[in-house]
């Protein structure tokens, strides 16, 4: 990153500005890969709509002079109840790929996932960051291949092992197709038939071998959440892959109450999906999620300014969280519950950019 990029990021006050800078710097193919969804992009839009349709019920005349935004998770004292979600092909946004967001998360005081399809890979990323990280695996080999990755993640000091379970087939991402673009990770790695062959028997084999807490990423029904708990999973990760896999799915925030009920305290609940604002994070926590993950949002920061850009996104998000907590009348995350929420009407057409209307980014240019 050059000095001018760092200086620009230092002056930024809103995430809308981050998005605008990222759009200017990113290649068109990389940009569409990051912001797009599958087919009609209905799942992508419903992720946003699920959050937009929640209004707040603020309480007043409460002493909010001291606010604690932290939360304990897997032995970490997270500065915010926030994780950086696993993202592949980050080298399209920054040459250091996974290293920059992992280093930013550690410096800021949260944890992050490393995707198995993101360079510089499981060993080099940990070596260069000594980060507070969890490892996420796309399956590209047989059971022994999987267990070897479990052992490697354990030996290197990753704090949890995550299996992505909603990518049996790669989603039909039409923005990429119309540009004739194939993501680097998809070009580089074969063996996708092994991902399609995943089932609960494979989960049991991994669970019996793995000494780390284990997450399943891509849970979207209460039935599968219950099965996850029955199979010994400690971290149920609600996700529809950012709307990039199955189209016409439900918005992820909408799923939180039923999945929290389904796990019944036997597993921690993580959720991602169009979380772009501090208020979005608080809505998810109020519905019962233990922690929230962001993907595209830190991708914007990475594209705009590398590590400094990701940190700036996190700082702005923290500022938004503190402001909203004070105006809701709460001083800690544990005070949030569904009583602070009420059904409301969305006031904008939901899209990947509708939370950043001041950035004036077109939904698609081709």
C-alpha cells in the first residue's frame, strides 16, 4: 500500500467513503466477484431486507455514560462481538491476501477465520500474523486429507476448525459469468466432488478426531441446527454464503431466533449476511446470536487500503455500535434482547449497496 492510500484512509469518517474508494481501486472483475450473488441475487437482497425490516424500541433515562462493547468467545475477550468471515481469493483485492485482514483483526482486538482457498495459506498466514484465528476448510480430498488439515490447524495454533457445508456445487454467479471471469481459487483447486460428497458421517469422523471446537458454516434451518448439536458441533454458523450459493434463500438475520431455539444453549451461534452497520450487529445480538461475522464489509476496507482499510472499517463500526447502544439505553451486549426490536418497513430497495446510499455506487455496470 502506498503512503497516499494510507493517508486517504486516515481521513475517512464513514463506511460509505470506504466503499467509494474500494470501487475506484478494485478491478471490475474483482469488484463484481466481491459484491455479487447467485442468479437473480434474491438471497443477497433478502439478507439486507431481513435487517432493514427490524426497527428499534429504544429505552431512555438510563445512565449510558460507560459502555462496554466486548464479549467473551472461545476464550477471547473480543473488543466487539465480531469476527472476520472466511473469504477466498482476497489476493484480488490486496496482494497480501489473508495476511492483511488477519493482522488487522488481531491489532484491533477481534478474531478472524482463514479460508483454505485464500493465499498465502494455513501455515504462512499464521506465521506472519500470529493471529487469533479459526481455520475454515473447503473439502478437496478424502477423509484422510481432511484429517491432515485438522491436525495442521491444531498444531499451528488455530482456535477452531470450521467446515463449510453449503457449497455442494459452486453457485451460479452471473456477474462473473457475464464478464467471463473465473475466481483464482476456482481455477487453482480441483477435487470439488469431495465437497459434494459431504454428509453427517464425514462430520462424525472429523468430530471424533478433532480436538478443537468445531463449526459448521452454512446452517440455514432449525432441523440442521438440531442435527449439528446432536453430532457434537459447538459452533453453529448461520450463513447463505452472502447470497452467493442457493438463490431464493431466506435472509440470515431472519433465521436467528429459530436456530437459537433449536440449539437450546448447547452451541454458540454465529451469523453473517449483509451486516454492514453497527445497528445491524446489534440487531443480530438482540435476536440471540453470540457473535456476528462480516465478509464483504472488510473486503471493502481491504480493497480501499489494505490492513489500514480493514482497521478503519472496524473503528467506524465500533463508533456506530457505541452510538447506537447509548441511544438504545444499553451499556453491554448482554442487555440486548428481542424486546429492543419491532417489525418495521424497509425504506429502501435492498441491495448490496443500500446501506451506503451516500456512496452513490451503481448496483451494476457492465
